[in-house]
C-alpha cells in the first residue's frame, strides 16, 4: 500500500484559513447581500424618521427641479419648474394652454402666447401680450393662484406630507439612484421614494388620491434668476383678465 503523504501542520493551518475565507465569500454572495450597504442609512430607519429626514434635506437645499402633474379639484396642471428660495422659473400647462412663470423675489411674471390671452378674455390685447413677460399685480387673483407654483418654501412641505399610517415598501430605483419607498395607508395616502445615495432627498412622489405624480432632481444645483429686460416686459396694470 502506498503511503499517503502527510501535509506539514503549518500548511494545514494555512489551507484551513483559505477554505474558511472562501466559504465566507460564497455565503455572502448567496442571498446575504445587505440592500442598505453603502447607502446613507435611512433605509434602516422607521418610516416616520425617513419622512422627517427627507423633509429636512429638502428644506435645506437651495435649489430643485420639480416636474410632473398636480391635480386640484377638476383641474390638472403639468408643471416643470426650477425652484429656489428667492424665486423660480419654468412652465405650467393647464386646460390646454401652456405658459411660463418667472418669479424674482416678490415679482411674478407670466409669459404666454396669443391663444392663452384670448382664452383669458383679452382678445383685443392678445397680439401685444403674446411672447411678453406680463408683470402680475400682487393684488390680482392670478398672483395668488400661480405664486404657489413658484414658492419652494411653501410648496415642498405640503407636497412631502404623506397621509395615514406610514410604512416602508421596499427598495427601488429612480433615475439610476437607489431609493427606499415610504407609503401612507399602503399607498392610498401617497408614496414617496427617498434617495439612499448622498443626502436623503425626495426623488419621486405619487400624491394621495391620484392627485398627481412628481419627480425631483438637480437638488442643490444652482441656477440664475433675473428679471426680464424692459423690452420684453409688459406692466398690465391693476389686474389681469380672468384666467
């Protein structure tokens, strides 16, 4: 009978260590992955804490790009706005009409085509107003109606509130970024996807009661705001036509 070669003790020890290391690696790759590994950690928090963290992060950010739909009553607004504390710039589409909004400080401007002004009830001045930035009087109902689309400090807290009992609904992805989803009443009270990378910014919101879906991007990416040139501005006067 041929004798089986004996492995020196120190080699057996080294071989055993290698086997253990290999086993640990294999086991880690077989269903042992942590979905929160390498994230900002909010995915491990209770849902109320996640909502609180994301609202804090959103409030602290200077800038954000907001796009999607908002349903209020029988009206649906499609918005695409860039917001900051000092103002906003972007577009709104409602009732088949698209117009641009620009706010610098307390000054709000509306820019639209001739059809918009005709629908608003000012057919005679439509040709003069089209393509111009019309300064909206602060006392006018239109100012109160549209200023909300341009005020980050007012708009964001309301949007980021989920209703009902909060719960987490798994890990997801939005625009290539990993997220944790928080729901209110199983989704009936809205759903919010929060970034697991970097700061816990909100990235996608489905509003309660099918009241629209919004995405948030470009958090903290600054953009410039300036009042339009005088040559492109019209001061309508004390009030705008009904819109």
